[in-house]
């Protein structure tokens, strides 16, 4: 791989060359591409803005960008690639009509643009919360108006370029509900924050539905806890099927059942409880849960009124067996 030079290193190298052979850093292979659009006519400047913003979601726009940043760019090829893109083909007619209005009726054009921005702001804040609206998002919305992009393309543009602020609003509420749903099926620990962030974006873009996420959660629960699979397939959550385990464990240990979750190490083993004889996962009996809870957490159990009474009873029996009572 060829060495990359800083501006200072490049200047030192060039200083040793005859003046007529020196190459400015801006023209070196290591210089950042100039995409300022200086010297371009109005149409080419607008096309360049479209390419810079949307090259990540359209192959022809990506190729146009690569053409533009070449040291010896071919502007005819650049324009051809842009105009061959799906986006330009679909939206050029409306965009051109807006451009004419901007030139001939600037006041009307401004009113249309302001109304469009206001409507998009209301839509985006309604879905994602007020903090999602940032100056960068507004710039993307204004670009969408200029190029007549539809909402789906605009949303993808905003998400692709990471322009959103903190997301709350309807989508965040939906994600919170889905996280609670995953918890009720005992599989919340299987999903990372990154997963939920991806689903939040997917819901916003319409690439995934709430029901699809719920179906995935149910499938994960079936795989994790096969003994409860029949209930899961009928839409019965772990809360519904195994809530009694939380209550029984809480009672045995003197803990409020509402303070326990299915991820608690004192509870989780009962979700994948194995029959001692067959080794297969089965739903434990009340006796199994009570006995195992006392055995595995005896110190906690011993501090409860029931535990104290149980120990006292064992002590009396032991003394009787020894003939001391």
C-alpha cells in the first residue's frame, strides 16, 4: 500500500523538485476530494448536492461521485450517471417544476418550501420525538423538497447519514412496549441495545413491522424454553404460564414477587427445568419449585417465618429421635 502524505510532508517533497514540476497538495492523491462545487453551473451544482447527499442509497449516484472526485473528471459522464439514477428518473419532473417556480415566483416557492418543512417537522417529531429534529435533519428535509423526494426516500436518507437526534416519540414508545413484550416472554436478555436501535430505525423506515418483531420474540422464547413452547405458540407469555413460579419463589424466600424477574438466577433454572429421570426439559411441579428453592437458597429461606418454623420442627424431631425430648 502506498504511503499517504500529510500536507506538510507533501510540501517538503515538492520543495526539492524544480518549480515547474511541483504539484499542489490539492492535486495530490492524498488530498481530500474537492466537492465544494466551485465553478459549476447552477444545474451541475444542484446535481452535485444530490450526489453528495444520496450516493449511499443509489449505485449510479455513487459512481457519479467517484467520477466527480477524479483528478481529471468527465462532467458529461458525471451528468449522465446522475440522470441515469433511479432517483433522478423518478423525481426530476417535479423537481424541475419547483425550480421554475423558484425562478419565476420566488415568494410562492418559499411558501411551498416552508409549508413542506413544517409538515415534515410535524411528521418526524410525531414519530420520533422533538429531540430527533436537528439542524442537520432540516437540511435533509430542505434537500428533499428541492429534489422532490418522497417520504420513504427522505427517511432513508436521514437514517443512512445518521442525522437524527435523540429518538423518543411514537417509535420509542413502541420499542419500549416491545421490550416489555420480550421481558414477558423471558428473553429480554437476548436482545442488545444495538438490536433495539436497529428495530427503531426499521419501524421508522417501514422495513419491519411491530408484529414481525413480536413473532421473532416468540420464536426466541420457543427455542430458549421448549417446555413452554405449546403455550407460546398459542400467544401465552411466560408471565401468563409461569407467573406462579415468581410468586412461589418469592413466598419461599420472603421476597415481594414483583421484585423478581425471569432472569433472576433463583428463578431462571425453573424455566429450563429438566426431568431427573428423562433429562428432558419439562414444566416443574409446585413441589419441585418449592423443594429446589429451599435447597438452593437455604440461608434466605431460613430467615423467613416459614423457614424458622421448618428448622424448629427439624430440631424437635432430631431431639426426639435422640431420646432427649
